[in-house]
C-alpha cells in the first residue's frame, strides 16, 4: 500500500513537471566530449612541458657565468614558471573532465592526476625531440605581444635585453668594421656594438642578419662595449618580426641610418675614448 502511494507520487511529479527520460545518445555524447577535452588537455600540457625542456636547454652557460644577474633572476630565467603553471592547469583540467566520465569513479583522484602528469611528460619529451617546441617558440616569438612573450613566455628575451645591466641582444643590421657593428634590439632601437677587446678565438663570425646576445657594458646612449658575444638560441625568431626586419632591409630606412651612422663614425673617430 505504501509502495503504491510512493509510486503514485513519483508519477504525479513526473506528469506535473513534464519530465522526460534523456536519450541514451546524450550520455554517450557527453562521455565522448569529456574524453576529448581530457585528451586535448593532455596534449596542451605536453606542449607546455616540451617548452619547459626547450627553454631550460637554451639557457647556455648562465649558471656558471651569471652575466651580472642575481640568483633570483637566474632562477626565473632558467625555470619557465609560465609554462609550468600551464602544465599544472592542463593536468588539472584533464582530471576535472576525466572524473566526470562513465567509469572514473573506480579510480582515485591522485591516480588520475599521476596518469595525466606521466602522459604529459612522456608526450612532452617526444614533442621536444621532434622539434615541435622550437617551432612553437618561433611562432609565439613572431606573433605574441612583445611584453607578454618576453616577460612570461620566454623570459630569456627580457633577460638579454637589459643593456644597463650589461646584457644586450638583437640582430646585426650592419657591419661597421672588423671591431664593431650595428645591432637592432627588441625595441627596434639601433646600437653600435664594439668588440675589440674580445680574443679572436672567442668571437662569432659576425654577419648581417645574425641574431646574437652580448655581455659587456653600456658606454653611452646607443653604444655598447661587448666582452662576450654568443648566438641567440631561443627567442631568435622574435627578431624576425616585420617591424625589426624592416629596419634592416628597407632601402629608405637603411639610407637614413647610413647617413646617421656616418655622422656617428665621425664623432667616434674624434672621441676614441668612448671605445676604450
């Protein structure tokens, strides 16, 4: 009797609210959708980890030489916190989506997170080995907002763009002589870089269009005395942005710069103390 009344109440509620059973395909679609989002989260997590490896391996000799930087600055350059945070975010998204799937209740949250982390690391190493991380860094360097890219996505660019601290990077725009050249930095500013105090055995083959990083001293406005010149590995494609390359390849701009450089050369020849 009680059972019949309970059933009648349920039927009454169903009729009152016009409830209808959901079709099976809706549950199947939701399950597949959650899996797809989970797999995509792993994919992007793996890309993030591949960039962590790439940026760490592009650090050069910063640990041993330091280049005038504090321990905190070196840590923030060597450990790409931005991409580690993205890795953690995507693994968490993987967990959130996977735990809503049909059989996820059988597994502990910790196990799901560990599986996500392992897959992201293994896949990230594969992406790095295949060169995907380098290509991705190139795409980001050419297209993402300069401040966002240099400060967060690839802090090595910001690290090597502080001439006041003795670090300058950019692309060689013109050779002045066998001891100096002109360089366009990340802000499209042109510098005269002098390197006559570097031993010949430690000098790169300097040529127009080469992307370099240098360590030394800012000796005057737009003038830099380098005691070490190295190739720019990561972030080098940042200097392939149209605004920077135009300053190197545009004939009109080059004509203006050549006239300006001639005036600079006359000034420098009369003030050799600037080059010491």
